[in-house]
C-alpha cells in the first residue's frame, strides 16, 4: 500500500475523531486544485533543492489562515519526513477515501472553463448512470484544453475533449477507417 494512502487513512481517522473530516476533505480538495494549477506552488513545496525549513515556513505563511490546523499539521509532517513529493498524492487519497467512506466514487473532471451548475448536474447524472454509484466531482480547470471535457473515474478515462476527438479522428484516418 502506498505511503500516501496510509497517510490519508491516518489523517482521515484523526480528523473523524476530532470532528474535522469535512474540513480536511475541503482543504484537500482546494489544495489539490491549487497544486495542479500553480506549478510554482507545487515546486516550492516539493522541490528537494529548497531546504525543508524554508518549505515549512512557506507552508505556514501561505496556509496558516486558510487550512484547518489538522490539515496544516499533516502537510508539515509530510515535509519534515522528507515526503513533500507525496502532498499531491496525499490530497488525492484523502478525497478518494472520504468518497469511498460515503459509498461514493470520485470523478476528476477537467474542462477549459469552469462548469456551470446545469452542466455539473447533467454530468453527475450521466456519470452516476454509467457507474451505478453516487458521484462526487473534483473539478479542475485546465486552460490547455480547447474545449470539451475529460473525466477520470478510478482507472477509467472518458475523453470528450476537442483534442481527444481530433486524436481519435487522426488515428482513424491513418488506419483508413472513417468514423461513422
């Protein structure tokens, strides 16, 4: 079992005991998106060339007022243990395990622009129908997408992006098979 999974299990267990599970989950959701969208933040927290003390100070200054103390302590722990590269995996694992505890599946949705509420509702409905489970969305805005949506549910990826469709069309044309 991965370290990130074990750390997430411990963090959730402690958060549940302290009545802070929703805080930890919300913090991990926001932090995961931030790490994905801000490469400089990710580098500042995970780059081994930065001294641990500097990363810890940076974390404290940036998130002291924004994260629940339990979340901040776990992030500090990861950094002090030399596991700063596990932060993104840790946040993802917390979300995954929290969703599983509620008998739900986590779907990561990547779009070029934020989803509107109606789009979000239709997407959740379609994913629940496809998976047979209740779905929780983790939305990531990826400006590099031209349009469409890429959804990852567990190991399955549904690529409805313009780039993905163009790639499939190119592949079909190379094989001499026109999509119908």
